[in-house]
């Protein structure tokens, strides 16, 4: 009877681990960076972090697990909440490169907690909490979007640039085709908002995107100052 009970417990544990693993499977990451000038230049506007106005540079929005069919997992582990102590050594880098612009002003903790709990937990079988945020910061250092655009004569000066030229400048710099997301300024003009690149499941290497998000930009889009 002892052996039977032991076997049953082992089977239940394996079943639980199998279900957990399936719930966290994904095919690739979207690494998403946003332009703060476009976040702020909307009807909704923005609020600077309590640490001060961010640099005029692209900031991390998130590292999002995704499926090849365009769907994505979310909120995969309700028991794994954001713990600032686990990323204490990354805090200064996160404040600089992953700033919050939501209102009311905040320290960034609510933003980072949301990103971990909605997206990060779905990569937990590969990256723990520290590893997840470290991976995003490493990718940010690897990909200098603003410099890539400036090198092509595309500057955050409020002027309009062709969508094709923006995409080409980034592709030439990083070696992979990006997805460009636009939003609308207070006058309803299309502007450069977010740039998506795809990353393998290790969170380390850029890859060709298996699928792009939905949505489109105008053929000419503004690149607002910040």
C-alpha cells in the first residue's frame, strides 16, 4: 500500500509540473522599446517618474513571451509576485532604461510589477525574476535604436519621416526587420511610438520575427522631440 501511495504522489507531482510547464511554454519574445516623446505627446499626456524626467532616448516597455500564431500567454503564475529585493542590484539601470511615464507619477515599481506579473511569469521556466529584468537590460544595451535612426539622418525633431526609411535604418543597424507601432499626437497626426524586435526564448539573441503584431502606421510619421 505504501508503494502504491508513493507512486500516486509521484504521478500527481509530475502531472502538476507538466501542467505548469505547458502553461509557460512560448515560442519567442517581443522586445519592445518606446519613444517617450510619443508617449507624452497624446491627449492623455504623461507624468515623469518621481526620480525626474527620463533621458531623451528609447526606453524599455517590456519583454513579452509570444506564440508563433500571434497569441500570447499572460499572468502565468499568481504566486510569483514582483519582489523589489530580487532586483535591487538592477534598480538604477531600470530607473534609467525602463522608466515609467504613467500618471500619477511613480517610482517605477508598479510598472515593473505589472510587466513581471503579466509577462515575465510566463517565461519563468527559463528566466527567474532577476534573470528576466537582466535580460531586458542586456538587450537594451545591445540595441541602440536612437543612434541607428540618427545615423540615417532621422532625428527626434518633430519632423516627418517615411515609415520605410525608419524600418530600413533599424534593420541595417541590428540585422533584423523591426515592427513599428504608431500612436497619435494631440492633433491626431501619426507618430513613431514603439519598436518591436524579436528575441529567442533564452532572452539573449535577436531573431527574425515569426509574426508581427496587428496595426499599421501612415506612410509618413512624425518623430517628436522630448
